[in-house]
C-alpha cells in the first residue's frame, strides 16, 4: 500500500482517506465509520465542521469553509485513525457485507 498522506472529515461526517497518489483508499459514512472503527470520529475543535490531516499537519474549517488556526490542535486522535487504516479496510470489507458485523475491539 502506498503511503497515506491525507485524511478528510467532511462537514456531513463522511471520512475519506487518500494515499500519496491521491487515490481514495477508504471512505465511510458516519455510521459506517463508527461501526468499523468502534467509536465515532474524534471530536473536532469547537466551532469547526471540517478537518484535514495532511502530511502530519491538521487543518480545520468552519461552516463557511474558512480555514481557522489549527496550530494548537492535537493531531494524535486523527493520526490514530490513519494508523488504524489496515484494520478499517478489513472491517469495512466485512461490515459492508454483513450489517451485523462489529469489530472485536475499538482501534
């Protein structure tokens, strides 16, 4: 698998992960993500509706898509989502075939 460089949390709650070639390698609705990750997407900083983690740096946006200061936003919970990607893909393959599937543990 190529190096993963971009995580995008869309204002509607959808999660997208792309590799270094801008190839989409994972996407999920809020419900799919929670089922596959074992928990909801990590909370965004107050007032923000969109988040991107690109090459280790967090970018946050308000409801009008204005980029806001993210200098003090801890990337750890969002990096954990990227680190869980192989398990997310495996869980997605299983859960999207079987809607009753639940991952054994939270990532």
